[in-house]
C-alpha cells in the first residue's frame, strides 16, 4: 500500500494554480461537504503509532507530502528513523532540499519535484527566483550522490506549451530529467473554468502538443533506443501494449494509495483533507491492508474509455467542482492523450519486436505519485 503523509498544511510558496486559486475560490460554496477546516498544522500523532500501523504491511511505501513537507525536516528525520517502510519518497517544491542531510535525502527511492519547465514559465507560475533555487538544490543532491529517481512534476495550464516544456525538461543545459510527469490544473477549483480559457487552449495547444510529443517520444526510441519516462505516455503505452487488464484509478487514490492527515485520520487522497464523510479511520486503529476502497462514480463509471483512463481523479469525480460541460472538456484531453499514444503503438510494437527497446523499458513503479492521467 502507498500512503501520503501530510506533514504540514503550510507552504512556503504562493503558486498561481494553488494559493492564487484558493484566494479566488474563497467565497465558493463547497457543496454539502462536511469539512474540518481546523486541522493541526503539524503532525499530532506519534511516530510510534505510525510505526505500528506500517508494521502491518511489509510492502508499505510512504511519501512525505504537504503543504510543503520540507518545512518539517525534523519530522522527516524522526519518521525515517522510527518507521520501517519499503520505500520513502517525497513530493516537494524543492526550495528547501538543501536543508535535509544527504544521509536522509539519499534514502529516498523517489523525489518528485515541482517544476513547470523553463525558468520563465516556472517563475511565472511559482514566483520569481523559484526555478534557480530548485535547480541549485537538484544539482546539490546529485553532487551529494542521490541516485534515486528524480521526477519533474509539472503543473500544466493555459500558459504551458506542453511539447516545448516537456522536451526542455528532458534535455537542457540547466538540469535535465529522465522522468517527467504533468498534471492539468483542471477540475480542482470551484469557479475558475468560467474565467479561464481552458477549452480553447486544450483544443488549439495542449492536444496538438500531445500528438507532437508522442511522436517525439517514439522518434527518440528510434534514434537513441531510449524510452523517456514521460509518465502519462508510459502508463497508457503499458496498458495498450503489455498489461492489458482494465485499470482502476491510475493514481491509486482510494484503493491502493491513501493519505494520512496531520491528525492521523486516513483519507482517500491528500486533496480530500478535512472531508469528514470520507475519513476511513485513524492510523492508531486501522490496518493498512483492510481499508475501505472507494471507486469513481458517474460519469466515469459509464464512460467507454474507463478501462484505459481509470477515472482520472477521485476528488474531481466526487466534488464535481467543474460543471458537466467543463468536465467533458477535461475528458477530451484524456481522449487526446490516449489517441496520441495509440497512434504510436504500431511503431513502438515494431521497435520492441526488433529489440531496439524492451518491454522492461516501459515498466515503472505504479502509484508513485504520478497520476498518469493528467
Ligand atoms: S475520460 Fe472522463 S468520464 Fe471517462 S473515465 Fe476518464 S475522467 Fe471519467
Ligand atoms: S488524481 Fe485526484 S484522486 Fe488521484 S491523487 Fe490526484 S487529486 Fe487525488
């Protein structure tokens, strides 16, 4: 099982698609959901409690999460010293990576770091100076011998040219990544669709960009024999080519990947913090292997591509923050993604048959924080 540990509700950045949206969203009604807005800012359960909980699953994977988890370096050290997990991971904005000693950083199996592409774009979304500090820290941890997987985690919206930014992250003079994932800022806030240009952008920029990027991805396999870990493509290609079973929600939210709030209550995914109707018990009393499972409802449950999409996002499906029409626009991007990979399947199959790339090149640790469907 996978668990996000929410170490703090605080963050040291004020990104446009997160803090900015919260401000715009402030007066929005959050439906009939019963939300606890008074969660403790820091972890209020004991590491012993968590250690006992984790002992029940020898395969457990823990991901430090926030807010910004590196605001809690002492909690990270304490947790890693006290709790036995198969892997530790962290999802961070990267600004404070230099505050954690290499003996801890180097124990992370995976670090997901938020970066949106080139300096100009990253700083536009995340604030001036963010890119430079993050890149400096990434160079530092590599110098200090971090050998785990480093995933660039992009948040994507209207100012992003997906082809330009994803290819830049894979190969540039500042810091090149071998793993890239992206997530659309879509369906998470209440009133942003009306004031945004999502429909036009997804049709004229994002979906054509996905087609171009998928062609580039396979061109690189042909040219260099390399399968770049572009997670959305990797997950879909794996399903279309190899692991053909119908998939459940690909992020694992609510069925294999849960989150532990600062107060120890377990929720299906970190975005559902405080939503009391979805509390699944407490780390002090639950067995990680026996948690209740939740699955997406309509429109996903009746969708003809549910088998390959998996439902995109449990939070969006439950909260329905975007209208039916707006939700349908997001689904068009999912179809666009599947179509982009599907169009390349014959070429990939040929490359596998010719042994220029292998089935193993498409393998990845599922539920590692990459949701696959952006
Ligand atoms: S394409 Fe849309 S409706 Fe269909 S399963 Fe995915 S998110 Fe749900
Ligand atoms: S895709 Fe949705 S349900 Fe899954 S982890 Fe992200 S916010 Fe949670």
